[in-house]
């Protein structure tokens, strides 16, 4: 069993049930965003949209219930268009691309999150939401 200080650190850093911190997930999205923007500038173009507030998933993590995501907040030259892909664990869920997702029995025991892609004239950029789960 983790010591009290270890549990406090886990709580403070915001670990999800898979042991991945929200900070780590956010940093991974931030690194991807920085890479995408740097590559665009190397090509002489303007960078794609930048995620400033991560997408957020809300809803009850129980089979039969509906999860809803936001697109998050983005900056860019023009208003971006958004596409979404829901994930079960680290695997995309077939045909799950709407703002909402109804949890099914295959989701039980997994964490579910949504990846939002914002695209403008300068290209695409992605950001992951928080995860919900494990699904009961």
C-alpha cells in the first residue's frame, strides 16, 4: 500500500485510475502542439491552431450513460473546424466521432476520453480531453 505522502502526491498531481497524470497527458498534448507549430514555421507557413484550454469530458462513467465533450479553446488565424474521436483505453472507438458518446458494455473496465482535432487553413492540431472511468 502507498504511504500517505505517496497518496498525497498522486492526488495532488491528478492521477487517473490508469496511473497517468492529467499533467502528463496535458504535457504530451502540449509537446505535440509545439512540434506541429514548429514544423509549420519551418515550412514558411503560419502555424496551425493552438490549444489553450483542453477539451473536457463530463458525464457518469456507467454503461448506458452518455459522455459529452467540449472542443476546448483554440487560437489560430481563422476559426477552426473540429473533428472528434472517442477512445477506449488507447484504442479509437469505431464510428464514435460526435460530441456525445453513449457508453456500451465493451467500455466496462476501461477509461474513455476524446481527442479533438482543430483544423484551419494552416493545418490540424490535436488535444486530448480528460478521461472518465474506469467505466462501471
